[in-house]
C-alpha cells in the first residue's frame, strides 16, 4: 500500500500528482491533501509531497483535490514551473 508521510492514500488523481491521505490520529481534520513536487530534475529529480490543506469529511477533501491541476511542479534552483 502506498503512503505519503506515513499516511495511507485514500484517493489519488489520474496522473498521480495530487493525493488525499487519511490520518487516523488527526484531531478533527483527518483527510489531508498533498501535491507532488519534483526538485533538481537535472540530477534525477527528488520527489516530495507538499501539504496543501485538510478537511474533516472525505467528500470535501476529494472535491477540493479534484480542482487542483493534476501536474507536478518542477523546481530548479529558484525557479518553479508546472509540467
């Protein structure tokens, strides 16, 4: 089972760049949204998952996550571009 920051993935976008995770120990907002970030693509690229926001109900979290553009953000030094 895939996990992000130790939390199981509840929903993932078709291109696997946006995910909703479930935090069993969360205080209220148990469904967190993460977006994929890739750093230093010239040297193989390191993938990080950046926290976006959290919701109490899974339906709200998935609806919000579906509105996020399903592309990874590439960071090269000080620059950022979406691919």
